[in-house]
């Protein structure tokens, strides 16, 4: 496992992190706690030391806290998120920060997360949505600074609204944020334009989510794929998206010259080619997926011709808009 510096925090985090949304149940149907625990233990054994969870991920904080405590003494870093008081995802324009992240709400949720996880502090504490309209308004920054002083959080970050990477540039420029979490993958390359350069300039750590397009870049999803009833991927890949995805994946693997079962590896390597990226939090609910994804962090750079071929398959679309 290779490690990178998480921006100005100075933390040395694994290139492949553990995205714990899927292990808490809820919107991801089929998660089994015993399997999730085995997968997370195996990830740690393979060198993964950065784990991302959230207050809104059902039982995820409890499971993560349990496993981390069982590995007491190891250098493991846990990030969590506080949901907006408005419970609106993504954050629409026009909301006052006192409607989304008032100080009392931030503190109450952090205390709950600490209690549920059994941890003494979180290494990264993030807002689960963000809007640059909130810069310089509300009491959220005062509360974050107080929580840092109390030793309950070590770094502050935001999870940028889906497909809105420019909607954090003003915040980054203020110097008050330590990390940002953003969707970035072969299809969604927009962060390369402004966000990643801004983070590099200001020393902000970058946590990449949805690097495999919720499974779309694994080579195992396409026309005819069926998800369990109640699974949110039925919405994410709704409409005509499965057919479109299948055609695009066929074209991509042919152009790059790889097999479909190699796609996930190349998709992860693509994201890791950016030096601004600190860690990629892949969702890994099984030991098999842990071993496959962790193996990508082997110090071997992606060949430039392969990277260029992958970049030709940019497919900007918005999950919140019809296909």
C-alpha cells in the first residue's frame, strides 16, 4: 500500500481508503454485518488506514468504530459527516447556513457520532453537503473551531455537492477547510479543471468518492443488470442509463485495450494519477473487493497512453437530471 499526505493535516493516508456507506445497510440492500466486518478487517490488514463514514449511513459508524477499536494502537484515521439540518441533498441555492448547519446541530450530531462509534475523536469531520453561499455566514465556523480546540475533531472538511466541484472554490480560498470530498472518475472529469488545482495551491486534502461510478466502472453493470428491490442503484441507473452505460463501457474497454474485468483497476489508477488526490474511498462490502482494490496501490503509475485513452471517454451527466 502506498500513502499520501492529506493536505495540510499532515496525515499519511492510504491511497485506497475505505468508503463505509454500503456497510451500514439502508439504501444499499444486501449488506451483512459479519461480511462487512471481515472486509474492513482485511482492508486494515492490507494497509488501508483511512475510513470514511457518516451519521446518515445507518449502522456504519457503529460498525466502523467497533473494528477500529479492535485494532487499537494502529494508525487508523476515521472521517465522518454531519447531515444538514434541512435534510436536503444536495444543498440547493438560497438556504441560509442556520437552516443547514447551525452550531447546536453540528455539536449534537458530533456527540452522537462519538457515542455510537465509541471513538474519542474523529480525524476528519465533514459537512455532508456544501454551498459556497455559506462562506462568512452563520455560526458553523465558530463551532468547528471550538470542537477542534476541545480535541473532538482534528480536521474539518466538506463533502461537495454531487457534480458541483466548483461550488467549494470560495471556501477553499478562505483557508478554513482542511479537506474536500468530491465525485471524480473517468466519466466525471470536471474536478480536474478548477477544483484539483485549487486544492493543490491551498494545501487542501482531496478525498475522492464514486471513483467507480457506483459500480458503472467495474465492468459488471450494464443493460439487463438487476438490483435488489429498494436498492438506490435502481434510481441511480434508472431510465435509459443502463443501456447507455453498457455501450460506453464497451467502447471504453475496446479503446483502452483491456478486458472488462480489468476496468475497475484502470478506473482507480486513472483517479490516482492526479497528485492533488490524497485518497480514494472505494466502497468495499466484500473481502474479494477489498483485495482487488487494495492491490491497485502498488506504486506503478498508469501509462500515459492508457490515461489519455481513458480520458477520451468523459461522460458528464447529472444523476439529478433525467437521462
